[in-house]
C-alpha cells in the first residue's frame, strides 16, 4: 500500500494567509499524512527551499516552469528517499513544443508536468508519479493537457502510473472527460472508501467549494483503496486556498 498526495500550496498569499505564515502549516500537513510520494503545485523556489529543508526524508524532482531551471512554479514530485530509488524522471510542457518552456493554444500561463519512476527498495515494485497544474483559462489547453498526460501515462510499458494535480476543472468538464476516457481513472470515484468533499475554497469555503484537484490512476495497474480530501485546518488556520487530496493505493 502506498499513499499518494497532491497539494496546491498557493504561490504567495497575503496578510493572515501570507506564504510566511502558511509554509509551516503546509509542512505540518505533509508530516501528518506521511505520503510515500506527493506532487506540489504553485511551489516556486521560495517554497521549494523550505520544503526541502523541513522534509529531509524526501527527495524530489522538478524544474521551474518558466525556464526549465529555477524560474517560476515547480510541479515537483517528492518521494521518500529511504523507501524508493528514483529513475527515469523528466518533464514536459503542456504545449505544441513540449521539450522547451512554452505555452500553446489558449493557455494563459506556461504549464508543465513532471514525472519520476519510483522503485520500492524492499519489494522491487515500481510506479510512475506524474504531477501537473493545468491552465485556469484555456479550455483547449486543458483538454490537450489531459490528453498529453494520459498519453504519457500509457507510454511506460504497463508500469503502474498515478497522476496528481490541480487540473483547474470540475468533473463536468471536457478536460475531466478526456482523462477518464483514457487509460486513467479518478481515484475519488474508484476507491471503495472515499468522500465527496470539495478541494478549492479560496479561504472562504462557504462561498467557494469546487472540486478541481485530482489523483488519477492507471485503471489496469493501480487499485485505489481509500481517497480523502484533507479539509482540516492546521493550528486553526488554512494551510492553502486548496485542500490537499490523498489516496492509498495498491499496485495490481
């Protein structure tokens, strides 16, 4: 059994929701849930540095989306260093030129995905973790992004694959339909033990309550056992304007 988590950390924020106040809350949330691997969204270098320092048990792969180095938000994948060997990692941009920092179609921002193969040092079992943050405006870019991620997931020769991220779409969207019409399925709906909570709240859950954060899994090779939205506050405060989602999975 492996625990997979996805969290949009919110790049900055202000006042009571400033990055400085929320970094320790986000770290505490991750420590409580103890994922085997997790994907972050909106984590620019001022997030990556404290996350790396406070979570030394995790290694990670990722690059800044603006230059393929350290500029812009990372879609990094973190993994337990003592448990896994990481290999075959990489990234691609959600665009017609995926090998270089770029955007296409109707995308408002540069968007990308990061992936890594993780091999359990004890059992020898492997899975691939893909993490992304799709565009918040471009409907064509969202659908094409879903198609690119599903195609990438299918390219690993039958290895189990999980795909985490803020997809910026609700379950009634064409983007979501594209994802679940592929080899991938939604862990929320596949897990026998699940919940129906929303994920995006913008610090006002009475007004904003959309599901836009997901964990998709390869239906042929991954069995979600449990799915949850972590909709608790940490020390009385929101750790982000999104709730993290996590799934406990078994590899078939």
